[in-house]
C-alpha cells in the first residue's frame, strides 16, 4: 500500500511483489512490469491515452522505457496538454 500512496496509484490497481523466479520480461498473465524509476519519472495509472498511443505507435511496452525516456515523454505530454497540442481521446 505504500507504493499506492507514494505514487497515487488507485486502489483498484492490483500490485504484487515479484517472486525470485519471476522475470521482468515475462510477467504473469494479466500483469505488466513497471519499474519504480518509471513511477518516479511521472508515470501514473491508468496511463494517459497519449502515452498509450505513443507506446503503440513505437511498438514498445512500458517496461522498455528508461527513466529519462519516461520522464521526457511524460513531460512533453504535459507540455502539449498545457499548450493545447494533445487531443483527449
């Protein structure tokens, strides 16, 4: 629950601590891998429609983005929203 509080994750989002045998590249069915660094960079749940679209168009998943890439992407989305450049979907 500390994770939920620190990063404003909604209570309906289920989080779990990985087992030693789990691998970030192969999360259990129904789960996805998210690093603490991504949360510190500004990733919030649910992810914004713009972030999901960027990931889809680039053919990558959340766990593939480094801290810097996540930070810049989230920052650019916020900037474009403030300037009216992103359409809400």
